[in-house]
C-alpha cells in the first residue's frame, strides 16, 4: 500500500511538473527553469519565476539611482506656511523638530517598533545641502517653531542643526524680495497657492507648491503662463511618482500585461473628524492654539470675503469653498495624479461630478462629505470612476481593469488574471495562473505601518502616499520628491510633477 501511495504521489508531482513545463514551453530559458526546480525543489518558486519572466517583469526590490545631493552647490530656501504640511516638508528637506526626534529616540531604545521605524525612515534620507533661511507664517507660534527646527533641529544623519541665519517674515512678498533666497516652498492653505506661485516666479524663485495648484481655470492658465515663460524649476507637491509600486504599475501597463484597459476605479474612504477636516479641537476636545493676537487674520483671509476670526475656520479651511475645493482638490487630486503618472492620459473629454453633505451636518461646512466623479477619456477609450465618502473607513482601493487582468495599486501592487482572459488562456487552463491568487506582487513585503498612529496617516500609508522601499529601506516619498526638485535646480532636467503634468492634473 505504501508503494502504491508513493506511486500516486509521484504521478501527481509529474503532472504538476509537466503542466508547468507545458505552460512555459515557449520560453527559451527552459533549461534554467528545470535546473532551478531540481536544485531548489520548490515548485511554487519555479511557477513564480516562470510567470514573471513570461510577463517580462521582475519582483526584485528597487535599487537606488540617487544623485548625491550633499555634494552640490548650497541651495537657500524660504518656506511660506509652516503648519502641518509645512512641518512635513521641512522634515523631508532634512530638518526635524528636536522634540519629535528625541521622543522617538527614547521610545526606540525601549523597543517601541513604531518609533524605531519612523526614526529609521528619517535616517534613510539623504542630506541635501540646503539651508532654510526664511520662514513666513501668519501664526506666530508656527513661525517660531519652524525657525527653531531649521536652526536647532535634527538632521537625518543624527547631527543637530546649527544655523543662525533664519529670518522671520510677516509678509511673503518681503521674503520674495530677498535676493539671497534661491527657492521657495509654498505650503499654505490652497486658496493662496496661485497668486503666491505667480509672485514667486516673477521674483525669479524656484517653486515647490503643494497641491492643489489652483482653485479654478482662470488661475490655472495664469500660473501655467507664468511658469512656462520663466526659467524657474517648478514642482507640484504630488509625490506619488516616487512610489516604487507606482513605477512598477506604469511598467506593467506599458507592457500590456493587463490587456486593453477601459475602466479605472479610484476611491477615498475616511471616517474620522480629522479626516473630515474638523481639526480645531485637540485630543481632549479643547480648541487648539491661536487667537487674533497671534494670527494675522486679515493676511490669512487674503482676497477672500472678510469674515470674523474663527479658530474653526483657520484649522478647518478645507470645508469651505472660499478656500478650497474639498474632496476634489484635497483627495481626488491625489488619485488623478497617481493614475496620470501610471497611464498618462492628458486632458479628459468630459467630467461629471455630484455629491452632498450627507453625514457631517453638526459643524459649519459647505463642502460635500460624499462625492463622486466620472472622468471620460473617449480618445483613449477608457473611463476613470472616482467616489469618496467621509463616513466610512472601509478600504476600496485603486484598481485598473483590463481585458486580461486587473491591478490593485497602493502601498503594494497586485495583479490578478481575469478568468476570461485571451492573453492568459493557456496558462489558466494549465493551472500555471489562477484567478484566486495574484500572479504578480510588488514589493513582496508590504511597507510596515506599525508606526502609523492617526487614521489620516494610515489612510495615506495604505494608499502608497507616505513611504516606499528602495534598496530594502523605507524612504519617505515626499523626501524623494523634494530631493528631485533640489537636484533639478542644481543640475537641470525635468521634475516629476512639472507644470505640464500639474496642468493636466488640475484640469482633470
């Protein structure tokens, strides 16, 4: 009986081996596969290699192609807007708040994995050889904190910053008038982006501007004209292009692995007050710092309608059409840029959007909390379907649907064969590929999000908007994006989200 069982097992093994060899028989490196199989005795590994090589892609981790920025000429930068995003951009430049750094360091020593991961990610950044010589913010507290960070904070190499040449500006126009400043970062609320960018370009400063670039079409054309008629290096703050999973997704699309793509679905789900831009209260339910004495309210309002000072409006500006475009500009813009980076769609033929305030009715807002948009690219014969809601945290992902396969793209990329695929019909019949498991995964190990504490940060991490893996190391993609801007300022070239790409993203 034992002999008979062994014969049956051998027969099953032979069938499996024969099926695999049949499925890859057209591949000229069959001898390599056979050697690998007998050497390692790993059927699953052989199947993965066979599939990946037949697809013409690999699942190896990304390798570094960095320019060593620390050897370049010093770039002197001014930052306009030093709030939450401004602080993150300073950190991406290589200036971390010392209190933040020391707290992580102490926690990491006690074995806190999340703290250790965040600290390691910061240490993985390159030194960029930049000085932040000017800080402009209408809120005294934020300006003072930023000045302290860029003069006495911590560098990624673990050394403390020692720079005393930082100047506080009350008006951004005064910063732009300083000939000693080479470039500016604009990380103010969205309604200031257009006129600040134009003024900075006219002053001859290179510009890194956070999204959304503009709030309307008229502003868009003015910014586009200003940048294209200048010699400044422009980068819009869509850091998606630096995620290695997104780069791999573009490769997969370019190689027609999915077949003809006719639909792309992108979604946003968040279910927290922070995620819905109700941000004027701290964790204890008390108002956050700020008053008319410490915030220049008239300057903050700019050209928008004059209204009485409101701490709620100051922190929660994304809920009001006077200052933003809400889900469209804050979140849909991330998806549009990500899709554009992968598939390169240009200007859509038509866009239809709808939505309403269906859940968050207890606080002032005129911005919908539920939103959907259909973006048609009839010349390219595909549609982008986007939906968003701020009352559910169920993740629905970002999916490219092709005739032969569909692809999920976030912090990790997965490709699944379609059961009715033409391209993979024989592999499906032979069991080389199955529809219940991805035929390709990248990277093999997901980015660890143990160090993520807030719901909003976790949302961005899961969608591939915070870290990526290069040389097996976690790296902040905002660092890679802002590093690219600095490198192009020094060495020439083109940024990943230049004015042409920014124009397409903003139109859509």
